[in-house]
C-alpha cells in the first residue's frame, strides 16, 4: 500500500481551496483520506499554507511520497523532506 501526500481541491467555482491529505495512491482523495495534514489557499493575499509539521513528518517516516506541488509547499514552509522520498 503506497501512500501519497497530495492536494485535493475543494471550494467553489473560481474560488479554489486545497486540502493537503495522505491518501492511498489508487484513490482520488475525495472520501478515502487517511488524514488531513493541512490546507492551502492560493487566492489569499498573501497565499496561505497551513501544514501540520509533526504529522507530515510521521507520514514521511512511514514511506509516504509527496507530489511535486506538496514538496514545493513544504520547502516554502521550511519542512525537511527526507531524500529517500524522491521515488
């Protein structure tokens, strides 16, 4: 079972809002979410990124793989991403 850390879009039309979630690789993330790890609001001024650092580190230890977007958001927040998750 491979876990991915990815964004799931919520919000209304033209008002995007994203949740950062841990989800099984084969699921779409709409209802089968393992855990909500934070949120991202690209329309805020400035854009808002809230991440639960201790929980995202936990999932990295369990072997979760982040998407490119989540990886860049973690870098913006200064969260360490282990080098072995670049699979």
